[in-house]
């Protein structure tokens, strides 16, 4: 997965097209795998870049978009390469390549809720960097 695809996901995330952004409840699925890499978060021009990682499902590698870095940091779950995780989210296409916009992330006994799985409404809901 190239950085161009990840940059495309970041650009597609801001500003969102309505409350759900790119999340599509019709394409929700649950995937398990191993975290391959966790790129650093780099915001630009007042737009925060989303926290994300690359997941190896055993059938291929897939970018997973979590949400704004500030929100993800506050959840207390650290994601690192070689972590085994389960992601529930919406499969989207960015520049012709698949990605997942996560609604929920599980790692061991921890659960991070990011979006409403039915509507895609983000849990950070416009609260900004409080």
C-alpha cells in the first residue's frame, strides 16, 4: 500500500460529506488480522489527518481509517505493528483501492468505539480538540 493511497484517504476524510462522511452502513464487515504498520499522523492547514493503520487479513493488506488522531489518542488503546486486532467498519474505495472506515476496533479485551455502526455517525461528533 503506498502513501498516495493513505494520503487519498486523509483527503477524502476532510471535510466529510454529511454526518457519516464516507461511511456506508450497506458495506459494513468485520475483519481480523495483524497490524502491519501505523503511519504517523500529520495534519495540514487546520485539518487533522485521521489515525490509521495497515491491516494484513491473510488475504491481503488493507488501510483502516480510525478517526481524528486527537480522538483516537484519548481512547487509550495503543496500536502497534504485530498487534492482532478485529475491525468492524465500512468498506470504501479510494482511488480504486479498498479501505475500511472503522466503527469499532478490538484488541485483546479492549474495545474502541469510533462510529455508530448503523448510521456511521462519528463518536467525536464535531467536538473538535476539546
